[in-house]
C-alpha cells in the first residue's frame, strides 16, 4: 500500500513536507508520518527481535527518537530509510538486552562457499497458496524466514517486502551495496529452498519439521 | 553458461536489471536447463508469497494504543 517511490522529476516527496512541518512543531504532521509507517516499523522490529512485546516497544522508541532527532534529518535520504535505520538500532538494542552479554549485529558475516546452495529441484504446485489456510500459511512463512540469519532476513524484508532499493537498504542498514546484494541472493535462495518442502508438487508430504 | 553462472545473475534477472545481451544468454540457459527454470520460477513465487502475506500483523487496537502513547510523549517534548 504505502510503497515508497522517487519521482525522479525533482518533485518533493510528500514526507519532506510533513517533516518540515513537524520540525516547526506541527505534531499532527508527525502523527501522519507515524500512521504511515508504524506497520512497517513493527514488521522490521519483529523480524529482528522475534518478540511482539519488544517490537511494540521498538515502534514507540523509534518514533520518539525520530521526533527528538528530527532536526538532524537532512533529507539526503528518504525519511523512511532514516526511520528504518533508527528502528533497526532500537531493535538490536532490545535483542542485546534479552541476550545479555551476547553481541548482536546484523552484519555478522555468514559466509558459505559461494554458489554452493543446495537446490531442491522439484517443481512446486501451481498454486501453493491453495494448499494451506491463511493462518497455516502465515505460520509456515514465519517459521521459514525465522530460520535465516537476522542479517539475511532484514535485507530480504526491506528489499522484497518493503520495496526499498539496494542503495536504500544499504543506507538503512549501514551495509555496502555488494553485501546487500549477496545477502539478498542467498536469502531468496534459502527461503525458496526451505519453502520447497511445503509447496512441492506432490502436495504436503515431505513437510513437517 | 553453467548453472552457477546463471544463479549468480538470478537477482538481476528477477529485478530486471540485465542487459539485452545477458538476458538472451540467460534465456538460452533456461531453455536447456529445467533445474534453473524451476529455481527462477519458484524464487519469484517465494518473493510474491512473502509480499502478499503479512506475517506480523499489527492489530488496529494495538496500533491505536501505540500511536496515542507516541503522540502523548511528543506533545510533551
Ligand atoms: Zn542450470
């Protein structure tokens, strides 16, 4: 619904105007930004923390921090990209609190020998979504993406679900463009691989686990 | 073109960021290799499915509560 797009014609993104008004103390303008992006922030926070309560806290803290730091927002990047950066940091902080002592980051290198992705070569059912009910499907998708390293999950969600560009994703996560690209490829292939056992042609057998 | 070479370009192909010449090579490989064709189609499907299912739904009641909490604090800033 709220896909983010640049017009490329030098037109000002509507967020920029809202941010300007909010900077001048127009709280309603800020409220619009909250309503526009809270679902997406909640989604990213969940993908990182894997905890609903933490994700709710992240939504609050990220918007409040954004409000406090609004003066620092220069408009060289999109407001949403800037907001995601704050939300990712807040999410990582929550994670660290839960796993005390353990360092958590999204740029841990998860190297595998490249090109060696195991491939499930069975074709999928023509309409995998017809095989499962809505909530069952959501569970499968959740379980599947949770099996990926956090750095892969977040890149996949920002690029493929939120529709950010490679550059914006790199900017939001503080990663290099090649790092975003290599993670995206591996995330897509790993998800595909893991979903294959649910969606392959001969129905649900071979599923489970 | 080998399967490994094909897979290295998979994202560019899916995101439609390949040159005409490269696209022709990739399509040639697809005609000869069922495995890569399946991989391409099911990867596209994977993305489409994740895009069309919200797995972390934010219920409206929670949303309203969070928005109220945020705005209450903003007004005090
Ligand atoms: Zn092949």
